């Protein structure tokens, strides 16, 4: 069975992330979306909220599972008996960062392979941080995130 892990902060999941998950789910027998628990950084959404939002957004993709993890990604990969990391690439800035990360993960565990998937150009300018910034200034994010995320953001802003 080919298991791919798609790690990230997903604060929140965007249409760009969702596109990568859907494409990966057609290639691998199982895709694990791994949400990083970062204790040093208070997110916009909690880890549980992020997981729930991803789970709702991927409904119908039966070979995709969502879990949270802390510590090193390579240790998580070992625990899940997975060898493949999927990362989306939007542009050359992503490439620089992701390439370095892929080399470091390879150094930490030579059995792990990082596969980079070019983002659909339609989503190449979308990032979770841009979404958070637009929201903080009262802008519209409908086009950039799944519907359930848009609703959850609006509810959070109301409260
Ligand atoms: O969505 P992000 O914030 O770009 O995701 C980054 C993530 C979670 C993929 C990366 O920070 C990560 O793998 N963190 C776990 C710690 C680790 O293994 N780092 C790599 C060695 S430096």
C-alpha cells in the first residue's frame, strides 16, 4: 500500500491545499493529512478546529485521513509506516524553502522521499496567512477557501 503524508499548518485549509489533497488521493492508496501542533504559536483556529474543517472539506475522499502530530515529521512518518511526503509548490520562493526541507528530512531519514506537486495556477497566489490577513481587515475570502471554512471564519469573527 502506498501511503503519502501531506503535512502542514492548515490554519486554515485553502482551496490550494484541497486541490493537492484531491490530486494526491488519486495517486496513492492512502493520504494522511498531518496537521502540525505548534505549541509556540497560537493559531487562528485551534488544532481540533483545523482538523474538523479539513475533515468536512474532504468529505467523500475515502482514502484520506486527517491527524495531528508534534515533533519531527520523519518520526511521524515512521510511526505511520509511510515513506512519501507530499508538498505543494506555488512558486520559486516555495521551492527554495521546500527543497531545503526535503534535503533535511532525507538527511534525518534516508527512507523518506519528498514529492513536490506544482499547485494549480488558479490557486498559486493563495496562502493561509493571506486569508488570515484579509479576514482581519474584513475582506472577502469566499473564492479562496472551502465553503465550510468561510462559514467558520465568519462565525469566529462574529464571536
Ligand atoms: O504549512 P507549513 O507551516 O508550511 O508546514 C510546515 C511543516 C509542518 C511541514 C513543517 O514545519 C514540519 O514538518 N514541521 C515538523 C518539524 C520537522 O520535522 N521539521 C523538519 C526538520 S527541520
